[in-house]
């Protein structure tokens, strides 16, 4: 049976291959969630700062009046 080594609390522990793959999958899932949250935060803050720079949010009525 294949083995894998994972680090738990600073110690290397030898585990079965299926346990190692599950550990690695959970680690990748957490990393992907963090990266996704960071991208969403950057896009949200970019849109928020653009709105503030343009004088605040405008209603659809104000937008319609400014185009005519």
C-alpha cells in the first residue's frame, strides 16, 4: 500500500495514500476559496472606489435625465 507524508503541527506523519490525497484536496480547496475571496474583494473595492470617484451612485432616473 502506498504511503504519503503530511505535516501536522510541525511533525511529519506517514499516512495512507487515500488519506494523503484527501488532506491535499482539502488544502487546495481552502487555498482556492481564499483566492476567490481575495479576487471578489479587489473587484468590489475597485467598483466602490470608482463609484466614489464619479460622485456617488446615481439612480436610473438621474441616468435617464443626463442622457437626454
